[in-house]
């Protein structure tokens, strides 16, 4: 699918506008980023994704910055440019410094290296790692 | 490569033993997990990987637990069983609760979902996300 | 994370049991598969994931079998054994024959081959592919 | 590899032209898309890939649209832009509506989310999922 | 899909036996490994895959060992256990030493690390890398 | 993270300049490619990555061209554009011909196809593949 036309406030259906309104209210901003304007092509996905993101990224046992760092790390690891850019910006807003970003990318790089070393050598899981829960 | 025979202390060369000793000293334990015993088949990789891990995972702008959570998140996302088990255990040792683990896996899942939504719709990066540094 | 202990009906909290009940009612079965028993360790993820699956996999412009075939194809492509097994079984229940499964795996294989050919040659997107929406 | 120069009809060897002719005849078009013009740099790969695609995508137990939807789903999941664009166009030609595309991307997203949940919790495969064939 | 029942010589159709015979003749062995016995469930995939492998892995500008090393490297990188085991064995037969294997896994690890560094920093391609062909 | 500003020689700290000097000396060139100028944002990652690359890519049991072909193969397989371009150029400098590149991409494609076939059919590893070391 080529770049999708973005649907903004004026062109949006009532269903889409309701989600846009909730995004703006929750984030205390009047700006909607392109991701949501693209998802507006399929309103059920727009609504469901927003509801899930709002719930998953709310503060819990992990604070919001830690959650954004994890989100960003996965996005970097997957090579998703949009997600890296948008969650990089979100993490920065929540306090991620350039030094923290540098360390995050370094950890993501190392994890991808050692993941392949472990898979390449088919290392068996140590028994004492088997009872996490 | 089938499961690699694991090289332990007694069978190890002096070069390997030196790395094993540093692992034990750094971690204040007398235990070496299977990953390092497998890497001992290629001593330069063993030494280089340990040196890198020790440097990357040392406290910095990100604290050790946050680094382990990021490492674990990437390992879960890559489906690397050994790495998920070993870094899950490491994160637990550093204070990760079951609730934190549950939230981490939830964020990793959401990130993988939205990474595909962003790629599927080929969402263009918003201009205001372009100046992170 | 090592294999998680599975939480079944009797050990489940009221919140978890409510989701289990809805799974059984929706699927007209008295059986809960391991995925949900594992997710029960983090009830918000259990509930949110079930709600999303129920909505996404309901009949729509794509019929349920086509949706299961797509789900299975992605799971095969990602090498997720549990998901390949569970969605393979679901697709079979909805009518997938061995011949259809053979063709599905063949398409998944070809897609992974040509994805790398396209990336390896860095093929530019044809202009006439740019206006899908 | 940077963007490869595209080889068109006039510059092509007899071997390449023969494949191009078969593509045009099979698809009843006079147009060759960039993928094949890039593969023309390695004629054996061009010929073998075209022969395979023609066979795999021919109608069988799965109809051509279902095959294209599966192909597209894997391409979205892999983040392959060219393949997403070209197979998105192919699926549209065969009848994929915007609504169907929206649902397809939603399923791809969910599959990627739950694949990580299953891997993160290391869910054991249920016995009754073990006898598909 | 759970582990597929393996189809061996005696249970095989004439079409499958013809492929099995060609595998044995080409490889000068009387042994068929499990991959082909699994693919025998879908004879067109069995035949097409064998024909492609035979052509792609034949000596060319790259010698057979180099091709096996590349095949193995991709399989390690993808975390495909069966492929890592079978192509590891094939590379060993063609002369891969434990030292070469150790270096191969090290390169695969580094490539996966720097791939994420390049994606994480979104490094622009240098102009002088743009004219490979 | 959007495209990172590139740090060149003049703007670089002493620590970064020392790495840049070593890159130029090792490669006998006065040119630094963008990857290193981006990594200069996080000097410890710059130094560690350069030290690792220099060690891993030095001639050993595998010659430098074979190592670059493996590096390139993984980069193509991961869809990392920068890495594909830079390691494609490096391999070309070391003697990779267009014909070799064509064969490499073909092997990468086939490996990705059969990796999914093996995972899709969940093929059990043959016993005789289990003793590589």
C-alpha cells in the first residue's frame, strides 16, 4: 500500500472525530499525528488501537517513560521508521535525554547480537532460569 | 547447529577461564550460565561479547533495571527463548515484579501490532518528529 | 520467561473467570486453550486481547476462514510455534483442507523469498502502485 | 545495494525478453513492473522467480484473491514496501475493497501482537493442536 | 501446525518418489532428510523447492561452500532451528571448520547489531554507496 | 529517531576523532562514512562498535570477502537499507562481481523461503544433524 491519504478533522466521520477528540483530550494537545489520520481509513481499527494504546501506556507498575523506552526499543529493533520517530519523540517529551537514547540504541544492538549468538549455538535454557513466575 | 556441548571451567582454556573468572567476579556469583559455556567454543567471541555486555549494561543515564527491561523486550520481540529466559531472570533479580513483566509483554505486543499498522498504511513521518537530536 | 504456570478455571480470579466464560460462550465450547491460561497472569492483557481478537476475527468484509488463513500465514512467517499450531487448528475447524494448508505455506515461503529480492535490489515502487486508496 | 538500474525491454537479452514476454502474455498486459526489471540483472533468478510465482499464485484449493491477501499480509508483516505496494495493487485488481484491506491490516497487526504474547509467556502447545495432519 | 507426520519412500506417491530419487542421485546418498519428507505433503512445493535449491546452490560465481555459509548465516539470523541444523551439517560436509562456524556466528551477530544501530539512528545512505551496479 | 545530524571531523570531540583516525588508518582512506558520523553521538558505542567490527572482520578462518558476503546477506535479509548499501560497497571493493551479488541475493531469498517452509511444517531436526561440534 502506497502512502495512504491522511484523513483530518474536517473530512472525518463522527466516529473518527470522537476518537480524535479523545486523543486530543487525553494528550492535552490540539494536534493529531499522521498515524491516527491514516488509521481513520478503518474506523474500528482506529478506535480499538487508540483504546488499547491508552490502556497499555497508562502509568502502572512501569512508569510512562519506561514504557515509551520499551516501545521505542522494539520499534528500533523492527526497523519501523514511523514508530521509531513517533515513540522517540514521545520518549523525549517524557524526559529521555540524548545520552539515554544512545544507551537504549546500544542495548537494542547488543540484544540483537546476542539473540543470534544464542540461536546460532542453540544454547539450552539453564534450569534455574525456568521458574520465573 | 545442534545444541552445542557446553564447555565448563575444567575443560576451558586459560583464555576462557579468564573470562569466566571476570564474569563471576563482576556478578559476585560462582555460577556461569550456559550462554557463556557455549560461546567458549569461540574464545574471541566469548571475550568480546562479555566485554561489550559488561560495558553496555553498566549503570549510566539508564539504570540497570531499565536496561534489562529493554534487553528483555527485544528478546521477547525476536522470539529468542534463551535470551527471554536469561534476561527475564536478570530483570527479576533487579526487581522486576510479575506485574511489571505483564506490562512489559503487553507493551511489546502493542509495539509489534502498531509497527505493522504503520508499515501497512505506509504512514509518512510527521515533520515535527524529524528533529529529535 | 520460562514456561509460565497455566492458570485454570479454579485458580482464576473473578475477573479472569469472566473472560474465560465469554471465550467459552463465544466459541460454544467448554475448553480454554493454554494461551488464555497464560495470559491470565496479567488480567488486563487477557481481557484486552480477548476483546480485540473477538472484534478483529468477527465476520466482516473478509469471512472468518480468510481471516484465520491470514493470521496463520503471519504466524508461520514469524516462526511462532504456538500461534501456528493454534491458528492452524482454528483454520482447520473452519474448513481449511490439507491442500489449502500446503498452498498457504507455499505462498508464505514465496512472499518471504521475493520480499528479500525486492529489498536486496532496493527496487523503487512503480508510480502506478502509489494510489491504492 | 543502492537502487538498481532497471533493465527494460530494449536493453534486455533474449533470455530476459522471453521472460518479459511470458509475464505480459500471462497477465494480459503490455506493462512490466520494476521488480522484474531489477531481477533482469540476474537472469536465472528472474526466470526461476517468475516460474515459481506463476505456479504458486495460480488458482488451486485457494482462489487467486485469497492467495494475494496472504502474500500481502506477509509483506506488510515484513515491512517490505515494494511488496506491500505491488501485491496491494494486485489484490485490489482481484477485488480487494478498502474495507477488506483495513481488516487485513488489522489481522496482521493482531497476529504480530499475539505472536509476541505467546513467545513472551512461552506458552506450551496444547496437545489437541498437535495433530493437524 | 504441529509436527507433520513424515512421508517416507514407501508411503510416497510416484510424483514424490521421483523427487526423492533425484535428491538421492544428485547428492550421491541413499538418505532423505526430514525437510523433504515433510514437504511431500504438498508435492508441487516439494518439486518446485527441490528444483530451486538444486539450481541456486549449484556452483557458479560463488562456490558451494560460500553459498552454504550464506544460507546458514540467514538461517541463524532468522532463528530457524531446522535450517540452522541442516545447513550447518551441509556446510560442515563441504569443509566448514568449527573455527569458521565460530567466525560466521560472530559476523551474523555483529550484522544484527549494526543493522539496528543504522536503523535506530536512521543513517542516510552515503552517495558513494549508491552506484553498485 | 529522525535522520540524525552527522558529526564530522571538525565538530568531533577528541574521543571521537581518535576513532575516526583509527578508521582512516585501518582502511587506508581519508573518508568516513555516515554510519560512524551518526554513532559519534554516543562515543562509547562508536568506539566499541568500531573495535568489534575491526576484530570480527579481520581475516581469520574465513577470508575478508566471505565475511563481507555473510554480513551483506544478513543485511539484505533484515531489509536494512544502509547496511545493504555500505556492505554491498565493501564486498564490491573486495572483489564481489555483479554475478556473485546476483547469486548471493538468490541464496538469501531461497533461505528465507525454506526457513518458513521448515517452520510452517514444524519439521523435527534429523538426529544426524544433532552433532555438529
